[in-house]
C-alpha cells in the first residue's frame, strides 16, 4: 500500500472526506516532499478520497512537483492563502468532514482554517508511520551501520585530555564523511555528567577513571538511528563494573522478553528492565525504556510504564535502560530493534564493557 | 533590561498576570535554557510579575538549573504534568489572566491547558527579539565572519565536475571546523537550479558556463547568519552579466535607502529593489526582500511588499533581491545589515562578480 493510500484509509476509518496534514514529517511520509526545514511551515497537505494535494509557496513549488509526482501541487500566493486553497479543493470535491492533527496545528492556524471549514475533526495520525515497510527498515539499518562504524573509529581518539565537545565533533565528522547527518546533537558525558540523561556536551576535559557516555544517531535518506554506548577510561572499580553489567543485563532481559513471545507488550518490556535494576539496589531510570524511531528520532510506539502499545512486526524501537547516580556517575546502553520476521538488533556494536 | 524583564513588561502592557511561553527559542531567549532539540517540547515557561518558572522533565532539569540561575526550575513527573504545574503556580501567585502564544501552542495543548486555566489570552511575543542588544549583534557578526571566511575558502574547490552536494558538504565542513554549525541546510544551485529560490542541493555536476548560487549560514552561540553569493564558472555572456549586475544594483539601492533615512520603511526598501529589477525587464522575485534574523534564521522584522515594519536601531535583517528565469538561470545576492549607530553590513564578502 502506498503512503497516500495509507492516509486515505484513515479517511475511511474515521468517516472523513478529507485529511488535512500539517506535521512536516507526516507530509514527507505521505508525499515524499520533505522540504528544507522541519521547523517552518513550508507546505500543507490535503488528502481526499480521490487525490493528495500539496499546498506550497512558489519557493518550494518546483521541488514539490519533482519529489511528489503522485500528488497535485497547488501554488500558494498572496492572492491564494493555504486556507483559501483548502476551500477551493473542498468546494470542488464537496468535502464536508475534514480531519486535522490537533497535536500539531496551532491555535491561530486552527482559528483561521475553521473560519472557512466548520466541520474540522481531530484525528490522530501519529501512528501512521508505526509499521515500517522493508525499504524503511533497510534505511534505518544503514543508518545504524554508519553509527556502528563511527563508534569503532571514535574509540581511537578517546583519551584523557580530550573534551566532551571534541568527541562529539569528531563523531559527527565521521558521520558526515559517510555522506550522512547526525540525527540529533551528539551527547557526550564524562563521569558525573553521565548521570544527566540528556546532558549537553561541554568543554569538560576527560580525566582518568571515568565513564564516557556517548548517545548519538545518524540520518540516512531521512531515516534516523540512535544508539548509546558507555565505555570506561582508566582503572574501573568493582562497584562501577557491577553498575555497568546491571544495565547490560537489564537491556538483555528486555530484549529476550521481546524475542520470546509473539506480540510482546511494551509496558512489560519496560517493567522487566526497570524492575531488574531496582532489584540490584539502583534507582530506576527517569525515562522510558525505549521509543519508536523512523523519520523522527522519537515516534510511536512507546516502551514506558504507561504504554498501551503492543510491539508488532514492522516496528523499530530503542531499548535503552540506564542507571543514573546524581553528581556521581551514569551508564546507559541503547540499541535499536526491528521486528521483521523476528526481533533483530539493528545496532551491532559490542555491548561488552570497553576499557581504554 | 534582562530578557526576563522584557517578558515581564509584556505582562504590564497586556494587563496579564502571567505569560505562558511554549516556543523553544522564546524560552531560550527569556531563560537562557536552549535544551537539545528545537522540534520537541522539552520545557515550558511561565513568567509572572515576581518570577520566571521553567517547567521541565527530569531529563533536562539539571541542565535548566545550570543555564538559568535567575529562573525557578519546576520538575515535571508522571504525578505533576505541565498543566498541573501551571495550576500550582497560578494558585500560589493568584494568577487570573494568563497570556499564551496562539501561533505556537497546538490545539490539543490549548484544550488541556484551558481546561484548568479558563482565562487564557492570546498575546503576540513574536517581536520580543526584534531589537537586539550589543552582545546579540556581536554574536551575529561573528557568525557572519565565519561565513565570509568559508565563502573565501570554498572558491578554491569550485570547478567543473564537482556536484552541488559536494560544495554544500565542504562549505559545512569549513563552518564546523570553526566550531560552529550551519544555521540551515546549505543551498547550492547550478545554472537552471538557481532559478528555484529554495533549491535542495543535488548530485548535479557542475558544467562550464553556469552560475553557481550558494545560500548558507552559520550558527554561533545560538545566533544565526545567512548569506548568498552567486558566482560564475566559465565564459559569461553579456546578458548574464547584465542580470548579475541588476541584482547587485537592486541590493545596493535598497541598502542606500536604508542608510539614507532615519527609521526607514521596510515595505519601501522592498519596493525600491523590486521596482528596479522590473524596470530592467526582469520578473520580480517571488519572495520578500529580506527578513530579520537572530536565534532563528527567519524572525521579525519582515521586508516585504505587505510589511508594516519600520527598521529601527537594534534590528538585524537580510537584504536579498534575486532574479529567477525558470528553467534557465538565477542570481541572488544576500547580505545581513545591523542598525547600530547607523546601518552596517555584517557580511563583508565582495559583491563584485566573481568568475572562475
């Protein structure tokens, strides 16, 4: 099924005549038009039973025509705003009920659109991209491969005296040399900084006898990877070793659960890793066990204590337990798993403790 | 005046008790907490007459405490959602009327927040960052300097046989080697591609006798630059030369107007460049003459045919006329101007025609 057809199926399921899409990455997914900036409104999309329209300014019109031959491009201008373009299509196709993304459309956009389209209906299409096809999984796999290679190479330069920012910069350079981009700003955290799950890489210099946590990702053909490794530099103590292996074992237990059953439960996977860490006397991690990944670094499904998601074939997600001891140290290990014929690791870097 | 005080002034001007800020870069501006991703909701901010609260998850709590010592950090959790945190503050400080950014808050966020805070009032704070202080202008100037240096260096590698993507990659590498980031994906467009104002760099190979348009920017300490140069490779024809110099002269005329008067009119600056290009027999450009720039590449003011903005001391903006001949060729020249004691160019690369 094409991605346009997937969007059209939502029309049927929700008894809608049209689906107005505003999230840039949903637009990219449905139409293949990704534009330049994910933070600006470069286009809107209106999917109907008969067609898929891309509404865009003259700045992006030619690009949209080229990337999205299956869509009807509509050129906006000072005389035709996006709401007027929707109105013209709604009149032509006699659209009554139009769905929209209430978790994306802003209040002022909603006011403007609803002034002309009174029958707007909130509809959740967050899960549209949850089940990946083979080409999508292959793109994520390739992104993971580039990440694995970058991780191997970065080990050569990590030594006392280097800064967090230096390592982050070099990691991103290796990724860029592979004609890819970082999928998010690389996190490098030494020692106590590793206790902050989303630490921002700083000018701090690496001293001996510390963990080095590296959380980074690659974007390949719009698809993202995400991985975390924590290595040690210097002479590791027994308690630090125990901490590391507790995280590793927690991750392994969650992975084994996912592998051991059909339609594993996301909440249960989280619980297994979380409970194991607590059972070993450590605090539980202040984040989910994992998240879906694809065009976005964080997307459906969610592997959290409150998730209702069932993990199904075609899903790709992270498993990333951690232990964080405030102002002291932290360890996280993160891998991506795809459920194809069976759950398979996409990131292949060793999870054994690396000591430099 | 501190940026928190600037936000508090909005309370007074709009007769509000609180200002709820959701745009990540407005949050960064007011609090100095920039977080990791500009596309995710990592924090919200509530400014009151007495204080500035940052509401954030445990993932970012430590970082927010460090970056924003003048703010009160509020840690969110499963038990305290952001709406509940707002409610607690509203009760404690007896807030009635709370302003919010209706062009940023999503419909579902608004529904959730307004279920507990019935007196939400839309308020525009888009112009909060319009007037820059000296430190901000210095950061933009530094970003421009790095861009100028990158432009000089990139000229060495441009020759027939190179691809658009190669040039974009090298430009971004030079920027990164200066410990900065590109402020947006670099646009490189050869020949007919230069007729598309926001062309995405492709694998197209440079052939002789073509314009090469490069539109790129640098992010330095969160502040952005933006510049465009169009050079020629090969033997230039008289008509191509005329086209280039028409753009150059149009830009110069707009710049001279801005320099010649106190409180120049943004619409008039646009009109001067636009009319000159049309008077020379070319089509008018399908975009504004320019845009403000700062933490975002595009922010207030706007230099467009419909702008009501007056250009005042402290504003930083682009002047970027272009001529686009569809399927044939295009030229754009873009520089940044800051109005400090007088309007000054921040980008200093020569605008003379460069032929390689």
